């Protein structure tokens, strides 16, 4: 008998939300929409873990497989951070809203920059795939759009790099908030 076990143990989103709030922490979630490059997913998971993200939310379909390559790229972070695989990202956003968690979409044409977003409150950040970005219907139900300020005239950043910049801003704000309380 041969058994294949996934090293990534998927968690129930509502259980993770309850666990985080019961600890008295402001939830910070990362939603990956249509990101198919597993090296990007691994890098994102590593950064998410280092920046204090409580869980990564992925759809059952339309995202790169969390296989051995993704695990290697994440340097084990995918085994340490909660990963919630959901049937629908739209329903996941609805669930987050029910718990008072604001959902922010990364969009390069947004009017607000990431430093204008209050990440000290319960928050979820949606990052879109390399080619198509965030699914339009999902974008529509997000609370706000935000962008990374850029100096050069270039279309966009790599999704892993962009995620790192946004998560660092969220972590910086949360650390400053802890020190001022």
C-alpha cells in the first residue's frame, strides 16, 4: 500500500478566524487569486510567514499546486503558516466581512497608496495573478483598492515582490501600533 500525504494541511477559514480573534489579535489574511507560478507562491508564503500573516487563502481551482517545488521555494513556510483552500474566493470574502475584516485589493491604478491603508485593523489583502490580475467580480466586493507607489514608468511589479512590499507595510504599522500602546 502506498499513501501520498500532502505536506500542506489545509485549515478551515472560520476556525482560523476564530482562533486568531480568541487570541486577541487583529487578523491579517492574504488571498491569492489566480497566481499560478509556484515559485511565486513559495516566495509569497515565506514573506507572509515572516510578516505575521495568520493565513493564506487560496481557491480550489486556478492557483498553482502547492507541490514539492512550492514547498522548497517557501523554505518550509507553507508547512508553518495556515493555508485555507476554499471553494469560492467570493464566499471567503463574504465570510471575512461577517467577522469585520476589511478586504483590500492590490490594484496598480488605485488612488490610495498602501501607506494610506490602516493595516492595524483586521485586514485581508487580495493579490491577483501575473497575467489577469484580480477577477473583476472579486475586485468589486473588496472594501478598497490600494497601490504601491512607484517612481519609474513600468507596468507592474512581480506579484511576489509586490506582496512583500505590501506585507512589510502591514507589519511595520502593526509593530508601531504595538510599541505605541
